């Protein structure tokens, strides 16, 4: 059993850390935070240096690597700064569904500019009346001779204000049962690509965290899209989304991992340097033990995230069918525990931790959304129970424990 990273993985991790330390300047991060601005110039640099699309095909400019390499980059970016790290990752993560199900032509058209940092992607699944429940969409897709007409409303679309293309889940067959009859389709921002109709984008302001990204409502009014923009097989839309979520949940877990690692490092440094009663506060058992517990929990997060990434990349035959069990564990356990670690970091800082300058309170606010998107923590627990109910006890005993 070898827990070490390969030389290439270590080099990627080191390069990502050096890039983040050099580019994620505190003054820039605060400016983007306070003005709600996406750091597009940093995103562009990340693309130029090859950090975007590490697991995308080489023929579109990607690295042809795996989820593990993505995790290492995301971890280091979010360790350096939660807001910038999450914003940059979320700009290219949605395109993963296109990587998995897109045609070669769609790869060239959409992924090639994305990996260079020129384009930003988005997914639109959530609706006003359909959050965790994706088994039925009110947004409809109707086929015509020369295209598809879409009507409906989506909410909480990350990157909506500046994304170059959106991957939308819509109900094609209104008579289909729960979870069936849905199709994924690519909608371009450029209105010249539309065959008719309208797409309205409305910004949703005043978020708790994740303030360096746009969150938008999309309204489709008889929007007519070319048939070439259908993504994957028709009426398999929900299955496309679920397959995408397996990998994306691991990467979202890496956001939380990096967030709490960065908070821990700041808290440890503060506890060593801050003196009270002529002693560094780490010498007081209340603070020292808190840091020890933070370190212990952080290590569990690191290795469950790495293991989830390894499973997605290697898919060992005997347990490949249980990968969703582990991706749900990562999506449940990592962000929830990271929240507790970041909260403890704020406590170590005392009153200073409550203010923006120390950056730990922002990490708490940014991290909170990780428990919600890509399936809430509660939905992940439902997934875990659903799978455990079906698995043979002997299989669990011999292969998973």
C-alpha cells in the first residue's frame, strides 16, 4: 500500500502552490471580495500555465491526467485563498460534463478555449421549485424540425453573469416518469448562435460568501437552440448529471480541504506568535488541544479526499460499483468537518478572527456553500444509506472494511 504521490503529482502540487502564493495577493482578494468581481485575469493566467483542464483530452489542450491531479491543484488554490481558489475552479468545473459526454466537435468548440482560460462554463440544473429534487424539471425542451425550443427558469447558476456557455437540464418528455425524459443541452451566451427566442440573465445579489462569483437566474423564453448542441443521448439527462457529479463531488471536497488547511496554518502561526500573560497562546492547553484536534480531523479529510480521487481515476473492478458511496462520503464528511475546523481557527484568533483582515472568517463564509451545491450534505447521507441497504454484508466485510 503506497500513500505517496508520484513525482509528476508532487510537481503539479508544488507548481499550483507557487502560482497561488504569487498571484492570489491579499489586496486583490479583498478587492474582488468587496466588489463581487470574478478575477478573470488570474483565471486566464491559470489557463496559460496549464492548471485548467488537467483531466481534459490532449487534443483540446488538456493534460490528459486525472481527478487526482485536479484535486491537488484545487487544494493548493483554496489553501492559498478560499475565494479565489473556489472562483477559479468553479469557472471550469462545469465543463467536466461536456468532457464526459460531448462529441469531438463539441470538445473542440467549447473545451479548447476553456482550457486556455478564455472561456468560462456553467451548469443550470436548479429551479425555483426543484433544488435537491432533480427527478422532474419544469424547464421544457420541445423538438422542432430545425432545432429545440426551451422555456423555463433556472436559479443559482454559478458564473451566470459572465459564462460563455451553459449546460442546461430540461424536461423533453413531459409524460415520462420521475428521473426520466430529461435531456442536457448546451446554450451559448452569444445570441448569434440562437435560432430564435430569448435568454434573460438576472443577477442574484447579496450572498453570504463565494462573493467572487456571479450567481444568476436564467429565464428561457422560446429559446431555440441548434440540434448540434444536444449533449449526450437524449432523455438521459439525469444520468448524465449523476455521472458528472461523481467526479465533481470529489473536486468540490478538495475545495473544503484546501479551505480548512489554509485556516489551520493561519491559526497555528497565530498561536505560536500571539502572546498573553507573557506566553505564546499555543502553550495554553485550551488552545493547544484545539489545534491538535484540528490537525487530527484535517488529516482524515485529506486522505478520504485523495482516496475518492484515486477511486475515480482507477475504478478497481471489484468495488467500482460502490464509487458513488465514496464520493458521497467525501461530499458529506469533508465540507462539514472543514466548517468545524475553520470555526475553531476563528476561535484561536479570538476577536481578530471575526474581522475580514485575518481571512479566516471569509473562509468560513465561502466554505458554507460547499455543504449545499453538488448535492446537499443531507442528500449525500441519503445516498450512503440507499447504497448500504443494497450491499451484501459479506461484500462490505471483505472488500470495503
